């Protein structure tokens, strides 16, 4: 499983987000990935990519969301395969908060597409705006998506867990979503067919002439943070830094309460 190969990078990202690695007695254990039966073709592609015996099965059961739910499960028991996946960063047992990008070289956009196909969404909002989103409990995954998307789109995101369930909900909309989707869901890539179709459709959106373009957020520099802390006065700092008093007040509060790290003294 060479993660510089796009198909394997995608497959690993998907498995990391939506798979489960179970360890049994001795050398027993199993990797399982269960998804809606409508996406069974993807599991069969995983099966072809894997040089070990594995199976794809279907079942119908009741869930909290539907009286009857049909799912497909890909199961892989090979110890050698499980060991390799574990070494790459797929832990045994509960994993939602502990997974992160591989520590080896990997195809970045393909890996992220796998994560988004498993735990994200692509399409249009109820207001008709293109969007790409990811829901994850992993700080490492959330941070990496923000880093990668920032390089592609220039958009910045502040990581903050949802107060209700401790989950990160990362959202890109409008042109940012278009740019990110075009990069990640490129032509003929391995992906969920329905999400590929949704990603392709985003390019058709055109910003209405009367829709205002929000200005890029001005990032705080370490030097500005030092000035803000030295002056310790919203009005004085706003005048000195060319910022609003409100932004200076909020930034100073974040610095004082540890919400953002203090600048390193030179």
C-alpha cells in the first residue's frame, strides 16, 4: 500500500475515516468498512486493489434513522494487511479522535478526497451556494484540511469543536468550494460516484452580480500581538495598528485567556 499512489492514498483516507480495525485473540482480527449499499461499487474497487482475500457482503437491518437500511460491508482478515494499515496510522478499536495524516509520503489531495467521501459532503446549500464540508472528531485531520485548503483557496479557518458534541465542522462555500472541489475531485479519480458528480456540478455556479464579495481576513502578526500586549489598550492599539477597537479587544482577550498562543519574544 504505497500512499504516493493516488488510489491507495484515497483508499487509506476512506478506510481511516469510515473503517474499523478489530483485534482478536492471538493473530485474529478484521478490517471492516460498512457503507450504504448504493456505494457498493467502491468497496469492490477496494477489493480489487487489495492483494489479499477479502469479501463484500450485503445486509438489511433497522436503524435509528430508517426502518430498513441496506448496507454493504467489505471485510479483510489478512494479518499482513492489517499490520500494514496499522503502521500507516489506522489504530485498532476506537479511532475518531486519534487518527491523523500518514507520517510517510502520500498523495495529499487523494487522501483528503477519501476522508471527505467518508465523513464529508459536497454539493449545494439550501440557498443554492456550492459547498464542501467535513465533519471530524480528529484535530489532526481537521487541521490538515484547513492547511491544504488554505494553500489551494487562500481561505483561513479557525479550528473550534462544536460545543454540543465536540466535533469539528469545517465548511467552504462559493468560490472557495469550487476551487477546492476542482482540485480534489479531478477527472477520472477514484471516488464515490455521487460525490464526484456533485463536485463536478459546482463549476457551473456563477456569483450573482449583486452578491457582495467579503474582503479577505487580515491575519494577526507576532509583531502586532506584541504591540497589542505592550499598549494593553484597545483604542490606542487600534490607532497604532490601523485596526478596529473591537478587533483589538477580541484579540487581546484571546491572548490573555490563552485562546491563541502568545508571541515568542525575540
